[in-house]
C-alpha cells in the first residue's frame, strides 16, 4: 500500500534560470511529509541520499522531503525518487546526525 498523497500542491516561482517546483503533502506510516520534486535543471549541487547513502549528482532529478511539522524545512533531505518511495520497506544504511555533513 503506497502512502496517501494529499494534492495540496503549491507551485514555486520561476528562478532566474527558469526553474520552478511543485510540492505536495504526503501521509505515510512515518508521519506527514512535505515533498518537493526537483527537476534535473534545478539540481545544481551534489547531495547524499539518506535512503541508499549514495550521491545524487548535479543534473539528476530527485525529491526533497521534510516533516510537515518542520515549518521552515531546516531538516529537509534530498532523496532519489525510488529511495523515497521505498523508505518504508528498508532503513538507511547509515544514520546521520543533524550536525553531520550532508554531502
């Protein structure tokens, strides 16, 4: 059973590079999450996926997710889309603390 997606989509403004985003709220067994899809053109830095602990290189489309109760999104994480969808079926290989580097 996949998590329920609330279609409360919010569109972002286009940046100078013409990149925009759409975010949704998802409810799952691990709580309510704000999920934002990032296009390949909008992915300009490398990130470390917490699901597989592999790098998401620049130019690769992915999702950014944070708990809905984290209003400012300070604890957001960048995930490969398949890793985000499979997060309920597996745990991350390495648990990173808040102070750990995100790359």
